[in-house]
């Protein structure tokens, strides 16, 4: 199946040439949260939608030669926004999400299938002067997305998007944008309507401001709390109450054509009767080599998230919360932001106005040899058994082509070479992942 993906990728490379922005990570833009068309007979109503199909092919999923498969994922979102008054509007988004037979571990998972459901449904009201100071209240089922989506994201790469039930207050004043929220993660029922009464409570405050006179820089400061009935980290299980305090800066570097994005956070709290003491740090620099021609960019990244020193007892494993996990540690999604070190480099070019290409290389190690390797969803890939720290190296190749204003094609291939830890702890076949994706917005 992998050669088929390569052939389809080549097909996409041979077509057309109009302007498309150079993409960041595949699947970082959440669909459907803004309607795209309006009803001209009723200017209060806007409607829109999003349809996506992705063919995936895997060889040696989970480093296991018995796990080869290919399948199709489809997603349809239809939304409508109605302006009730000058200050209040209502938003409704319906979804249907499907997958053909998936014979990999986990089968057709909750992130793959949701036969029919309410993706988002909320009322939003704004009070005050929008130009000077304003307060916006959003109540209902809604997405949460902040910063670079390292900790909170609607997870647009997954077939089934992530939503939260609750309330959010946004205050805009004196150059600050401050969000306060108390929500509950929507637990997916694949074949029935999702129920808000069970799940994980997610709450916090996220503040953002800009600074600098000539080149604008962004500063984020945040607190995120999580309360869930049960969690397990490296042999410690129990009721999890975790508090994350963090900050992020995105800024130009002096007079250089370089942008730096750096973020770090510390976690405290408890899992059962054990204390939590965990942290992460990430830094990414993007060097813009030229504005003309192919608009080349070079990316350098460093990520580290703490792991646990001893099985059982106090917890030092960072909890990555609800991130866009797909974006940061290789597109095969074998690695997540827990007990990990990643040194990465990438190159991005735009040969034509419609066509964008990127290549990324990740070098991956466990931060602690006594803790597990965790995947992009937070699940355990390999337990914290004896062995080396090297997880492996992954190369990702991605092609994005803007077919029309509404239709986008994307293809990618990822190859993850097993490192010493994988070889010492079980099956160690190198992983190959390929996909072709078509997205139509209307």
C-alpha cells in the first residue's frame, strides 16, 4: 500500500500553481469553527461545512511485523451560526465520522468513529466596547485551543475532533486577551450521542498579550487544572488532580530573519496518594532564508518532558493533557510529550504558489530509563523496562497542494527507525506510515 501513496503524492506534485501559505504541521488548523458561507436572504444566518477523506497505510505499527493495514477515514461537518442580536449569536455544528475496517491494535477507536453527533453547540454573548474593552461569554459545547496547541487543542488531525462542555469567559482589555474556562472533556460514544455527564474536568486561565514596538512578540501565561477519576503513570494509579503553570513566548530574534517559539510548564498535584512533580520545555527556531523564489525555511527544535525515576510512588511523568500530539514528535504518532527528549530539524519550501513541501527529522530518547515510552495519545507503547534510552529516528516527508480555493490535497510518508530501547524491549521492526488526504471546505 505504501507505493500507492508515493504514486498519489507524485500526482499531486505535478499539478498547478497558485498561492497557498506555507503549512506548519499537518492537521493543525481546526475545521468548522467558523462558517464559511452566508445566507443572503437572511444576513443573520451563516452556514458552512467541511468534508475530509484520508487513506492511511501502515507497516509494522507498534514496531510489530504482524501489524500491517490500510483503511479509509472520512469526516463530514456541517455548521450554522445565527446572530440573535447585535451582541449574541448561536452556533451549531453536526458531525458524522467513519472508518473502514481497521485491523491495527485498538480496532476502530473513539478518535476514528462517531456515527452521528453534536460536535459543537454554544451561545456566545459580548458585552462592552469591542474596540477598547469587552467581555465575551461562551456557554455550551465548544473547542479549546490555545497557543501552539501543545497542551490544549481540538485535535484536528484525528478523524473525530475533541470538544468540551462548559463555560468560557474572554476579557479583552489594555492589550491583553484573558480566557477563563471551566469545562468537561466530551467522552466519545462511537454509536450513540455523546454524554457530558461523564468525563474529565478541565479548567483554567490563559492570558495573552503582544509587546515590542517594531516587531511584535507574543507572551502567554497560563494555568490549566485537570480533575479525573482515575489515571495511571508508571505504576501509580488513582484519582488525578493536576495543576499546570506555564508560559510561552513567540518573538523575532534581533534583526535576524529568525522567529523563536519557547514554552515551558511545571505540574503539581496528586495521583491517588502520590505527589506530582513534573515539567516540560520546548523551543523551536524558524530561519527564513528568503522571501523570494521557493521561500525556504529551516526549523530547529528541542523538546523535553519529564519522566518518572521509580515505578510506583510519587509521579514525575509529565501529563501532556489534551494536545495536538500529531504535530511535534513525528507524524507517525508513536511518541508523545511524556518522558521524552526530541532534537529535530526541518526544511520547508514552496516551489509554486499552490504547492508546499516539507521534510522533518526527529531524534528521540526517553528522558528517564525507568519510565515508559508514551504515544501521541498518552498511551504506553513500551513499559519502563531495562534497556537503553534511544527510541529511534523518524523522517517525515509532507506534500500539500491547494487544488482550488476550497479543495486541498495532502500526502505524507513517515519512517521510524527503531533505537536501542525498542530493540531491547520487544519487537523492533521499523515503522512506515503513509497517507493521502483530501479536504473540501464550503
